[in-house]
C-alpha cells in the first residue's frame, strides 16, 4: 500500500507539523507530486546536482492544478520560523543530519520552486518566491546572526532554485553573505557562475559582485569565539578579533579566555601567542589564522583589480557603485581611498572622495550629497580630457592626509574601453 503523503512528514519537526494539514487529502496528481519530490534523496547528495529524469518528471507534475500553490506554500513555511531543524538554542548540541523523508521532501519542494518561473509566473510572485528561497538559504548555511543548525543540502537546493529562477541579485547577495568555507558554498558558486553565463553577465561584473566579505561587519571586524558569541559559522575555544584597517592592514587580537585573559595582537602571517596551540589545539588556532590570511589575500587582489580599472573606461550607477565598491567591507577599504567622479544633471563630471555619510567630498571641500541612484560614477584617472589636473588631486589628497592603495595621481595608464 502506498504511503500517504502526510506520512512522509515526521512528528516533532515544526515544518512537518505546519505542512501536514496542507498535504492531507490531496488529489492523486498532487499526491504523486509529493511522493516524487521526496524521492530526490536518491540523488541529491553532498554533490548537490539535480537528476535529469527527476527534473523532467517534476516539471510535468507541476502542471497539475494546485501544484504551484503547494510548492509555494511549502517554501514559504520553510522560510518561516527557524531552520528546517529549528535549532535556535546556541547551546544545543550539534546532531548529524541523516537523510529522512521529511528532509528529502523539504529539499524536493525547494528544488521544485526553481521551476516555477515559466509561463503564468508574474514578476511579483517570482520576487516573493526568491525572497523566501533566500531566507531558506541563509538559515541553512549559517549566514544569519542567530544560530540555526546548518543543512548544506537544503541550502544548496535553495541556491540551485534561485539559479533556475534567474534571480541574479539574490545570488549576488548570498555570495557575499554565505561563509566561503562552508560545503554549500560550492553549490552557491556553481549557481552564480551558471546563471551569470546564461544571462550574459560580463566577466568584470561577475568579478566585482563575487568579492568575498569574509564575515566582516561594517566596522571591518569579525569575531571568532565559542558558540553563542561572535560569528555563528565557525566556533573556536578562544577569542580572535580579526580587523581590516583603513589602510588595508589586517590584525588579529588573540584573547586567552581559558588562561589569563590576556590579549595579544599579531599581523601577517598571524602567528598565535605562545601556548595557544597547546591549550586550544592546532586546528582550532588555524581557523583564525587562515581566515585572517584569506582577508589579506582578498584585499591584495582588490587593490590590483581597482588599479587595473584606471585602464578601463568603466562607469557605474551610483547605487551599484555604493553597493559593490564603497560599502563592501573589503573592496570599500580600497575604494574609499581613491578619487572618483560623478556626473551631475548638467553632464559635468565632479571629482571627489567618498564621504562618510554618503556622496562625495569635492576637491574644494564641498560635500555633494543627495546623489541620485541612477547618476553615473567613474574612477578618476589622470590624462582624461575632462578630469581635474593631477596636481590639484595631489594637493587635495596631501592636504587631507588621505591614504591611497596606489598612487592614483601619478599613474600612467592607457585607456582601454570596456562595455557596460
């Protein structure tokens, strides 16, 4: 006898409890859909790759009346409350997540949501669905401030579904938020690259939108600490405050909370204080050291990438420039030390530094704020016909004691036009 659809939902799981009334008494075609979605556990392993026949069968079953609403309801419930496993207590012990019918069904519903972007799907429906899939991805990849038991397979299903929906903006955001060392990050990178290729995203845009943030907050720091304190995606038995300073210098403040409570600051290669490896074990200490090295590496790459922009005729809207350059925790350190130009409504370009409260501080000290999101922004470079003279820029920078990641005013570059 075929198992009832509601019997796939195990007792004790909050999502299963909310979904049980929804799947009870379904018509045969929707019951078939539920059983089919639960069968994704046969292939959706840690590789996070969809089986072709399963995908084709799913799309066929989604044509049944009520199928779209059922999938949307399931994803909406996954986005509500806690993670699938509802572990919101930071002191709760971790458990191995074995494959269960409920978990497989959750993955199946999530993957199926990616196939709802065809005919009959309005932009508002897709936007709402993408937002819910983002919530599922965040909760199950430890990208939130609060603790949830991580489920890499479910997070990977959410990333894959967003790719199938061509929700590029959502994927950009998640790429910045999801910890790079987590297993599901591989599925996210794959979804980002595949979707960007399909949508024709130029390589330079892909590069600027996928710069890792390394968990750094707006103040340029990230704290690694025991569970319940600091970053939720990695826990160590000591405290390590990793900072990226305004001049690109990375430091680690190690606090010996299990010993005398002393704090020691180190810089690259970020050697730990004496006795740390013996007290806290080498692999735990390496977590902070390698994370700091990753930040240092990304900063160096961004300094080179923005230096190369002097040879390109690129422009951005003010909104996208602020998001991917000024406000990025790593790229922003480079961008805020450079002179940029913005185009006014009269078509005149004005040079200035990014101002702390938004806008720019012009070379005459005037703060230009209230810049429209659609206004054009470009990197100031010497030799451009309409640019401010290099001497004026040098004087401005010297007068304000501005640190620059490279000598912008003294650069000799040959403009290479780049589309977009």
